C-alpha cells in the first residue's frame, strides 16, 4: 500500500503539470508520456483482458501488480492534487470512479458523442493500447454533438492522457473502428452513491454480455440508452 502523498513513481507529475489547459471548446488538457516507455511492456502485460465491447467497472477488472501500481497512483491524493491544481478546483469531497474498455467492434453506435453525466465533475482518460494504427477511433474533443466537429483528437495509446471539466457542452466521442482499444476513464464524481450505482450498472452490463441473447440485444441497442 503506497503513501497517498508520496511522489508518484509511474505517473509523470511534471508532464501533467506542464500540460496546457485549453478553454476552447471547454476546459481540457492533454499530456503525452505520462507513463515511462520503459514500463510499457510490464504495465500492459499486467493490464486487464477485456474480451467484449463496452466498459467494465474497476471491481470487475482482473489485473497484475504492475498495472495495479498505476491504479494506486491514479487513486492517490497526490494525483488528485495534480488535477485540482490544473483546473483550480477542490475535489476533496469528490470520490473517484474508474471504468475501462478493452476493445471496440466497429459497431456504428460505439463512440457516440456525449458530454458526460452531470454527476461527473472532472473526467480523466488514460490510453493503454499497445498501438492505434487507425485514422478512425481516436478520441475527439468536440465542439458540438457531431463527431465530425472536433477541436482536438488523439490515439488511445499507452501514456497519453486527456483531462476535462465536465459541463453541458463537454462533448467528446470517436468514430467507430474495430480494434483493441484499451482506455481507462477516471471520474471525480459528486457522491459515493453515484460511484456505487456506476459499478453496479457496469457489473450487470458485464453479466448481460456473458449471456448470448442478452448480449445480442445490447449489441443492437443504441449506446445512448446506456449513457449516464
């Protein structure tokens, strides 16, 4: 168990501190190389194996110790302090919630544009893909609810991080593309109740995907039905 305020040994604090906070179309910042390339292989070899599309809550993920160290740092007070200073915000009463996706099927309703739930205060997205050789499927910061109307995009590869302040126009999404798209989402939210609800929702979604008929229904349903 790490000292919650000890200097981070995997997450690059300097890279995050130096990342520019942009304000158009909403408050966000992007940082590259937030994890050392020397740890890419051990971290990704220990990452969760997620066979299906969609996101899975942290309690349902199985992973090894090297990936676990990254999770510990992301959940630390030290990392939260980096986010607080970047956005000039107090998150001490905002519990963290982590979900992760492992791949995408290229289905038309994946990556739909959305601004995130009103219960989320700050969203942090971290790439864990070995590589992303496609033009489609990059995460886009959107100016509107159109996935073609973007201000910035980046590949969800290991070591890349996007953070943004959630608001009614913090639209983001990606164009559908089949591939192993490992991306972790850490959100600081407004209550423990919301964390429990999200983990419960993702847990039962994971169960439904294990049942063939329910999985088929989920695959055919518009993604917006599951948005929160």
